[in-house]
């Protein structure tokens, strides 16, 4: 355990606690057991270390440990909790919990055996499939951390610390809000920079390394995270990568499951399951018509990459139309459900949106109530025409 403590103290010393992600203040850190789930690279580890650094005067009361450490090859999480608690520990922070087999059982046992010990753990966004597990659902409060919004990117770039704007505020007052934000700021170059390399927190480590780090993160999700929660063979991992590469050149894509199945040499049910796994892993966004229930074996009506940064991993000739829709769905999905519209592109709550370029017209939605055109390359909108970038201020 001494080795883990030394690593914990070193990481704590090296953690910058100046800027916090949007989720930090909304978490009730007094809960007995909290799970923070999200994609690789969005800042889950940093959030735990920032919380410890700014909350605990006595750092011995807390302990941070990553479950991919080799210490856990011959020790259990329960062993760690037991020794930590006996030595006066009160708050245990466990990172990358999906790397540990049977983690759910051990978390339950720790929760039941140490009533005064508080636990916070992070894990892959794939762990959302455990939310409904009866033994855990009564004990664990789940929080989901998305990648950086455009609003947060502006904050991390020291451009400005703008407030969150609700969807209602955007549709009702977008012109005034956009004028306030763009006063003294050239917003479009910043927006283009964000679309290419601003979604994952590790962009702060340098743009030159960003694409290689993102490629590494994708491989890690498919080679490590998915097999950790889903029993799949090595050949299936290759098929997942091939499917992702195929879709990246087609999005936005209305799935033809037979064609996709033939392309990756598998059957229909596995192809649809692979789509669901890639979506749960935050590599894809699957969109379906309003009121349609999506399950693991349900074909989605439209497939998009999860975020625009992923587009550049598979080539520089990113389709601008695809990027617009990808950004819109990615940002809105963080706060609401996005569905396909019969007229227009998407429905969010009671609003219908048609997404396009600066010259996009209202022809497709002219008779649809509560409908709006969302336009790229537009700093400030007018009436029912809203700038695309403004939807990046929603969380």
C-alpha cells in the first residue's frame, strides 16, 4: 500500500486546481458512494485529484488509487479499503475501476462493510450499463462527465468564463446572447479550432501531440475498455475498429445493416450490438426518430461520430455537413435527448432544428411550429436563424 500512497501524493502535488470541469460543482461529494463515468480523456482523474487537493487539509484522510496499477494483481480493492480504513482513512477514490474484474461485487462489499467510509470511483462510459443493476443502483449515485463543451474550451483558453445558456434562452434570446459573447472576440476561428482539437482535456498538453493521443485513446477504448465490460474476442476488436473506420467515411449515415455486416464479415445482430458498444463507449452517436426506444439490438436511424475531433483521426477531408450535425448532436445530447425530425433535421424537446451553412433557408421547416435554422459561419443570428457555435454554450 505504501507504493500506492507515494504515487497518490506525487499525483496530488502535480495536479493543477485552477480550472474545474462543469460537472464538479453539481456533484454532491457528501454522498456515500459516487460513480463518475465518461469517455477516456475528458478529465475524470483530474477531477478526483482536484477535489482531494482543495478539500482535505489532512491528505491522509483520503487515498487515490488507479485500478490499472500492478499492485492490484495480487491485492483486492477490499484489501485496500480495509487497510486504509484501519489507518484512519475516510474517503477512498478509485480510478479506472473497469480495469478490475468483479468490481461491482467488491464495491458493494466495501459499502456494506465500512458504513463510515465514503467511496468515489471513475470508469468508462460503458459502465452506464450497470446503472440498472439492483445491488448497485440502491448504493451508487452515477454522474456522467462529457467532453469539453465549446463554452468550457473558451474558459480553458482564457478567452472568457461565460455562463451556461439554456436551450430556452438560446431560442428566445440568441441574438442578444451572441452579441454579448462576441463583443471583442473573433468567435469563428476559435470555433474551428475547437471542432478540430478541443473536445478532450488532453488538448492542453499540446496540439502537436493531440491527434496521436486521441488515436491512442480510441485504441485503448476498443482494446481495453470494451473487453473489460463485454466478453469479446480479439477478432471482434478488429471488427469494431474496422466498423468505426468505415462509418467515419460515411457519416452522417443511415445504416444499412446488411452492407455493414458484409463489410466486417459478421451477422446482423452482432453489427447492431457493435454499434451500441461504440455508442456507449462515446465513439459514436446513434440518433433515432422521436418516441422510438433504442436497445442493444435496435437499428438506429442515423449514425454520427460522437464528436468532431474524431473526424480528423480518419482523414483531413472532413465533410462540413457531417461536422455541423456531429457538433449539434454532441453538445445537445449532454443536456437533452436529440431525435430525428420528420421535417427538418432534429427535434430537441419541443423545438425542431434544420442544421446547415450560412445560406441555409427555411424551406424544409417553413410550416413547422417552434422551428429554427442552425447556421454555421454565422457570428450573430436573426429571428429564427441561430448560430451553430451558440449551442456549444449549453453546458
